[in-house]
C-alpha cells in the first residue's frame, strides 16, 4: 500500500477537505486500462497529502514509457475534483523509486495470478 502523508487525517466537522483515506478510496475508481486493476492496488500511488482543499498526489507508472500515463492523470483529476472540499489536485509523476510488482496489494496479485 502507498505511504500516505498524515498532514490531514480527519475531515473538518463542517464538511471541509476530505481525509487522506477518503482520497485514497476515491482513487480506487481509477483503473489501469492495460491491466484492469485500480492504481491504488497496483501500488502506483506513492503518496497522498491533503492541505486545506488541495490534494497532492505522488504517483508512478508501471514502466517509464507507459502510454496510459496521461489517461490515468486525467482520471485522477476528474474523480477527485468532484469530491466536495477539494478545490485543486496537484499530481506529480515520479519514477524514483521505480515501480515493482512487490508494491501491489494482495488482491491485485491474486487478480493477476501471481500467487
């Protein structure tokens, strides 16, 4: 599972920004179209931070030349900007550390027949 920042861990009682856990759950809707598995269970999401109404995501792709990168980023933006309390999404694609199958959840490994 991705390491998530603890900057905002509880939602404001008056409906402010969502929690990191809520953002991570929302990101499970974004599916890698080549593998058919969501980006969280694939281990592509390295970090999520919520600061006021801004969500900051650090993520990677399975390979440096992965052609679905722009699609994944677009889907993250579309999903998260519909959540009340989020005014902006800042995403950063990184390749250090490089992704490896060890980052995948148990569910993703089972889905890919890796057990």
